[in-house]
C-alpha cells in the first residue's frame, strides 16, 4: 500500500498533533478520569459511571460543604469518591446514626436516611486541614475524616 500525503493533509496533521499535545497536557496536569466502582454515591453517581476530577480546583480555594471529592485512601490503596459535609474546625457528632454539624442536624438531599448504624460518636472537632466526608447512599456508606493533602480534586 502506497501512502502519500497531499499538501493540505500536512496542515491537518499538524493541527491534529497540536490538539493532541494540548489534550494530553490538560489530562496530565488538570483532570483525571475515573470509573466509579460501588454504589456509595447513589443516586448522584452510579456504579460504573465515568467521572472527571479537576486536579486544579483546590489549588486556589479549599473544598466547600456539598462538594464531591476524590481522595486517596491509604489503607485500600485506591481513590474513593465522597461528599464533603463538614469543614475544618467544625464539630461533628453522630447520635443514633444521625449526623450533627456544630450541634445542628445535617439536612441535605440525602439525610433522610441514617448512616446505616445506630451508634453514637463524638463530638469531635476537625483539625485545620481536615474534612468530614460521607457517601450519598447514607444507608450503606459513611466515611469520616479526610486530610486535605489526600484530596485529589473536585468531581465535575
């Protein structure tokens, strides 16, 4: 097979190469794609969904309550995805499976269900770079403290 480039094809290939280099840079330094394995974030994110995580989102600002974040779990050796519900210096307490932040019951779109257990924990105060995260599927998933340095980025 004889393959020969025409004059117009050269510019098309150069533009394609430039686009590929730009995309490679964006995904190498700015974003990461994950496939979610598990139902802890149902109904917001389903198992086997692909998510885009912005690695640059927290370079300028810190995570906020309600953000969905991807973070590294050292014991499991993998990234997990959860929702931020408490911020640094806030007081977290669990009474009969209901979460309280600074003495107020957490009320969000997912708090109609308890955390799947009825134990009491806390109260305890988060440190300067600590966040409390839980899955949206509160009947089966909760997590706890995540350190800011372990957070990869914000799920887009």
